[in-house]
């Protein structure tokens, strides 16, 4: 028989579920035809209609008309962060550590945003709203109050 490395014997136990989730997310990425259809939309409502037949169909369904570009941006970011956090929560320790590394740049950007905003005497609650969700961490709000 063929000798398999030990990590292949336990792959499904440690990483199988996470890989299946990521493959599912990958399968939901817009294909070239869907992307082309979006490029030909005349309005944001047309875009919402085209997205309804994709994996992105539900994330705008409860938004009132007329649809705003900021709403689309916020909902896309929310969907990304939710999916990222779901994978992060189900990841093995090595993958979870790697995903933590991905968030560090966002954390640094958020701290810099708070510091420069505070130097320019901006409202801290407004600054916290502008922070990227992937870079939010537990001690960020207290940091905003102390700067």
C-alpha cells in the first residue's frame, strides 16, 4: 500500500468542515456572466434584481427603495465580515491564527483612525462607526475614550 502522511489521515477531523464552508463560499462568487449583467444595469434597483438570483440575493432584500450605494457597501462589508467570522470560529488553530493575522492591518488602521480623529477633535462615537469591522477588538471603545 501507499503510505500517507499522518496529517492526511486526520484532515477531515480538523479541517474538513471549514474547507467545505469555504468551497461553498467560493461556489457563490459571481461568474463572468453574472458580473457582466451587473455591469449593464442602469440603476441600483436593476442591480438588486440581478443579484436576487445569486448567492447574494438575500443580503439586500430587506432594504427599502430607493437603494443607496452606501447601503450596498455596508451590506457587502457586513456579509464579508459575517462569513469571515464564521470561518474563523470554525477554523483549526493554525488557520485561526492566520485569519487573526489578516485582521491586524485593519486593527492598526482603526487605531490610527481613532488617534488622528482625536487629534483633530472629532467625535469618538463617529470615529468608532467609521472603524472597519474586521479591525474591531474588545478594547477599541475604551481606547477611543482614553485618547
